[in-house]
C-alpha cells in the first residue's frame, strides 16, 4: 500500500520552478532518503507534504486521500525540522516541548518517548541549554509522542557531532523497524546509503527514484549527483 503518492507536482513561479512535474510513491514502511543539492526543491516538497504550501499543481495523497480535501493526514504525520531554533534562554523544558505533541493522548507517552530517545535524564532541563543533537532528539520525541504513521525529517542530523548523529541514525532505524514510514532529507550520502531502502534524488525535477542499492551501486548516477551538487554550490557562491 502507498503511504504517500506525489503526482505531477509543480511549484514555484513560472519563471523559477522549485519543483517541476515531480511524481513518485512511498510505500507503507519505506525509509526513503531524499537527496539533492541546495535549491533542489526538497524544502518545498516537505512544505507541500506538511500542508504548509498549498500553492502547487498536481496531486498529493496520503493513504489514498488527496490532502487538498482534508488535513486529517497531519494527525498521522510527525515532523522534525532541520533547525529547532531555540534560543539559550527559551523558557520551556524538554518535557514541556515533548508534551506539545500529545494531541490529547496518554501523558505517560512522554516518559516513554524520553526514554526511547535517550533524553529521559534531561526532562527538566531548558531545551535552549541542550546541544544540537539533544535538541533534535527532543524534536523527534515531540513528533513521535502523538503516534504518527509517517515521520518527515528535514536534514535531522545537520550540525550534530558524529556521536550524536550515529545515535540519531540508530534510533531512526529502530523506528522504521517498528513500522513507521520515514521520509528524510540529508546531504550525508553515506548515512542515506546505510539507512534507506529507497532513494529519491531531486534537482527541481526527479532525477532518480528507486532502490537505494541501485542508486549507490551506479557510479554514473552518483557522479551526476555530485556534479549537480557542485554546480549548485558554485551558483550559491556566485550569487552571494
């Protein structure tokens, strides 16, 4: 069964498209890694999936239902942003932040998630006092406490140290093993190749979608991706 279907999605201004006629499906239980250079449209795609951007052409379905007709899919979707953006003096504790995701469910789930994400000893700490890696695990606990079927993560380990990243990836693998469908973007190709069973490579259009092994074992595909990433990086510096 398809958890998510994206059909002919185009978004952005006519002169500058963020996404152009993108179509792919995500099966229930997939761990899909979305890769692509900066400016490839990954964030735009996530905004559409999360209902934050409704100005697009095409169709997006969650479990067979068009998301334009209802926002019910958001109740089954957890989201972890790239940068939580908490200032050092932000007054909320870790427990406060995780509780925001409860949606009326059993508050005992907060303790369960704190333990699962290895942050149970941080419950009374202010979230702004934590490291980047710890903050990301708090945001994942917040996303998971509502028992989502789909988890969307935008470069979840960006800025975290190696140890925190590996712990995060281990948790991600375990969650997928429990049956949660995961969609995540990352510039860490090694992590994507180790964790994901499927890969979608975006560069405004869909460059590749299929088995992760098929992508990473094809030197020509990896080389084309690397060249596109380098060109995007050079354009960023030229425009700066």
